[in-house]
């Protein structure tokens, strides 16, 4: 999944769950990971500094777990199934989704300035 696509889906989830923090928390962590990936590339680093990456990945994963605890597969809210499916992908395929944060050669698929 591309970063821009994930961010759009997280924005949609925030519309479905306007009273919840997790969609914004996940999107903010993702945007920050992309930003720090770009900074590391710009400075010729091989990776995002470990303490920054660890903190942002923790925020991302925590947001996903909270979101999973607040959604159901067959919920009553329109868009709840899509949000739940997104959260399951972010949980089950986090290594693929966040690969760019560990390997700076992997593109984030966001235009400069969007992160």
C-alpha cells in the first residue's frame, strides 16, 4: 500500500470515528515516519535515528491496537468495515507497510511536502 493511499483511508476512518483519537494518531505517526525518512535521506543517513523510529513505530502500532479494540467486522456505522479492514492490514502487514522506515531505498510514494 502506498503512503498516500493509507493516509486517505485514515482520513476516512477519522470521519467514521470523529470521537476517536486512533485514526489521527496513526496518520500522524505515518506522516512523521515519512518526514523523518526524507530527512534521513537528505542527510545521507542509512536509516532514521533509532530513538525516533522506535517512538514513532510504537505510536503507530498502539494506534492500530486501539483502533482494533474500537471497531468490529460487522459494525453499525457506515464505513466501519473498511476501517476495520484497514486496521487489520496495518497490524498484519506492518512490516511491508512500514518497510520504508527501515530501508531508506524503499520509496514512500508521497510527493515532497505532503508528509
